[in-house]
């Protein structure tokens, strides 16, 4: 281990003065932004992050060599390595969660893990602050590539026969990543696909005016922190990155994970606010207690269907959210999309399938000009497509702090239409 300097997959350079270690989450020295000091994490976020203290995990790193001039470099074509590590402290840097860790076993046992700040140059300055996502990075070698995993539901997601057949065809054709090395990446010039990725455009929407308003920014780290408890990530992802399906079943995670302070309600005249297509007596989604900004409202659950199945389905809801099942690759020239049909799900409202009751904020989705109209009020949640173990899902995150009896509504855009 001594001759192999761990090199990160990719790094941002949002760094601050190192903080004291300890089981409780500590705060880094916040960077000053033009609008004032960075917002402090909530007590709940600190509590969730503290659960990572002492966790054992396999750290993913790239071996580096020395050239003739003595500079470090990453040899091309060399796959990453993993080695056991343990979290020794946790903290926040400008609102972003991080951990510190040390090696477990081997000649470097107990030594602190250092990573590059930028990830672009192995010789650049080092930091001991590891992004929270690194704790589960070994999971990038795994893939939800068996339709059998979804037979009883996977966080409320089931697959139609058409999607199952499509998935078998894709994987049998060899278009998926076939080995742990290929999933983790074999060339430092081409970053590998991580176990958890969020759509950047959705993060930008979540962060619109957030800095000016002094709100915590949505980052991969803060959104991961919001998923830890609802998805039981510390329970179902083993230290080596494998998914513990026994724990998944034991915890009843086949159902949609939904915030405890969210419920379906019946719309009255006062709730319509001029939105065409809504009538008193229709359902909506509202808070029954406080919901904090960036908390998970629910996973948008339902049956994944092919476009052909969605078009020919005679008993379906109007809303069917398109998502990317298989991204374009060297073999497939275009993304393969499927539709999430929440109305066809075997999971009902009492099972947590509540995403379908969130209405659009637009006054007129399809007005006479064929254009979208103004919003009745500001969206209170944002759809965030994300991949978990290389499988595409859609999460609903709160855009702002919400009190009790506030409607949960958002901007569906055009993706819910079947074109």
C-alpha cells in the first residue's frame, strides 16, 4: 500500500479548514459568499451524518507511479483498486458533508487517507476530506441488472413485460458494463460511472436563488444525505459495495419510501388557484407537518413501461413520466426511454405510492396557444432523475422549507407527455 497513492475519481475544490474529529458532525470553516455566510446544516442532517462515524467500507483508488522526473502519474488502462477503510470523523464544508477515513489492515493500517483536491493532477495538493459519496463508491461495480429484483417491488418500482424483455435484450447484447473493473473505470482520462448520480439540470433548478436566499445548496452530498434514512442505505449497502437483498426484504423496502409528513388530500375550490384541469374533489398532495428543504418527499413509483405499452394502455393515468432506462453507448446510438405509470402500480396510497397525487403548478398545461402558462404558485418540490447502481429512478425533493398543510406541487415540464 505504501507505494500506491490513492487518486480520486473526480473532485471539487470546495475546501475549508479541517475540523476536529469526533462522532458528532463538525462544521468546517464556511467560505464567505457574496450573500453572506454559508447556511448551517440542520440538526437532522448532522444526526444522519454522525451515523457514518466508524463505518467500515472499501475505498476505491487509482494506483500512481513515478515518471523519470519524479512526478506522479496514473498509468492508462490500469483499473482502480479497493482497500478496507474506516470513517474516523465527519463534518460539513460550506454545507457539503464529508468524512475523514483511515486505512484498515496492511502496511498502512491506521494511516489517514488523502485525496487530490481537483482529481485532474495526481501531484496537486491533497486533502483529508472525502466526499460522502466515497463511502459507497465500491458499489459502482454492481448493477441492478436482473428484472427479478423488481418482482415484488424495488422502492415501489416494478417492470412491465415489455421492459423486462427490453432489459434482457440489452444485457444479452453485451451493451451493459460486464465487469467490476469496467464499471469502476479503467482509464483515468474517462471518469467511470458512479453508483449514485443526480441530473445536473435538476440540481440547478433546486438551487435557483438558493444562494441569494441563504439556503443550503443541493449537491450530490446533501442529496445523498437526504436519501440515507428513507432508503436505508447504511443497512442495505455492504462495506464491499454489494447490495444486501436480505436486509432489503427484511426492512420492507419494496414499497415506495415516502416522507412521514406527506399525505394525499382532497382539493377544494381554494386549492385550485385557477389551474385548468383540476376540480374540487380531485386529489392532491400536501404536508401534514414540517418538511425541510432538500428532504426526500418520495420516490416516483409505478410500473416501468415501454412507449408502445404506454400508448396502448387503455386504463392509465394521464401522467406517465419518461425516464432513461439505458443511456446511449458505443452500441446503442440513442437513449432508450421507458415510462413510469404510477396508476398501474400494485402499491396504493396506503402503501406510500403518493407521487402521482402531486399536481402541476401551471395555470394551464395545454392552453389554446399550445404553450405553458404562468404558475399558480412557486413549485414546492423538484423532480430529480438519478441513478442508483446504474438504474434510473426519479426522486421528489422539497425545494423549500414547508410547514403543515402546504400543497406539494411542481413543474412537470414536458416529460410526462407521451410523444
